[in-house]
C-alpha cells in the first residue's frame, strides 16, 4: 500500500468514526431534583393539659417563631394553625427523627411528677426519654411553666417544688413562666425569654444594653454571649 492509498484509508476511517459518533443519541439520565433543606424547627412536648393555652402558644411563637411542631401526649390538645403530632398515633422512630432535626426542644406545662423525673434523670417513659435525650444531644432545651417560680420555701410543698426546679436549672435548663407579663427587648418587641439570638440581634442593631425586668428569664447561652459581645442587662435574673 502506497502513501496515497494509506491517506485515503485513514480519511475513510475518520469519516466513519465521525458518522457513528453523531448517530449515537445521548442517554436520558435522570438527575433527581435537589430536595429543599428542612427548616430547623422547635419541637414542643405536651405532656398533659395546658392551662392558659392561647397565651402559652403565643409566647412560644414570640420566642421561637412559627416553625413549631407539637408532640402531644394528651389526646385533647389542639393548636390552630400549628402542626400537632399525636404521640400515640405516630411511630416513635418518626418522633425521634423530628427531635434529631430540631434546634429547640420545649417541655410545655409539665406536671410536678414529670419535672421530678427529669430532675432525677429518669427516662423510663417515652416523654421523659425524649426530653433527657434532647439534653444529651445538646439541643437548646427549656421548660415553659404555667406557675411562678417559688421565691420562698414557706412549706415542704414549696420546698419540694423549688428543689425540683433548681435541679433543672443546675442542668442549664431555662425555666420560662409564660403567664408572666412579657419583657420588652431593645427593639420594642416583647419576650419572656431572652436568648442568645436576642443578644446577637441587639448587638447587630448597635445596642449595648437589653432592658428587662427582674423576673425575666435569661438563658445561660444569652449570658455568655452578652459577656463576649459586651452587652449588658439592665436588670434580670438568670435561673
């Protein structure tokens, strides 16, 4: 084969390769659409009846926003325009998954028995198991109470309540009395609970003081962040 024949052969091969390449259709590869990230929510554990329920829900929305999921252990609990999961109707795995994804976990209007179990780190039922696990998983946990914190131990009854609540605060769990009149923050909003987010927002707004009342609840994280940023509380008490 001479040089001319070799060149013709190479040209024919090249042309055939191009023809076959162009005739091959691209594969229809299905790329799944990215799922939107789930917004962090606040899981609210509801052990029983909630006194002054409307006020409690309003205070929860004020403190944590509207992304609330209520896990109700009481079959009569209802919350308009809020997601309510029945603990006896939903699988425990699903509830645990919600707890895992949550940023905040709130125990709403617990009985003294439930408070005592948590204070003693007992998790022998699903409700206390969830709350104790939230603490162990380093969630931002808090307890919303429908009664004022005892200031004096005038009786064994009050002493017992005070000791149980103190055990929770010793664990770094903020106690919020949602029946109290709300506290005014530097932006004119009302909050019974002053959180780390409130301190950051005040700092970003150029505020170096947060006005609150003596019965306001300041979380430990809020206190630490205030010290870090140089923000002061004009009054208040850390529980």
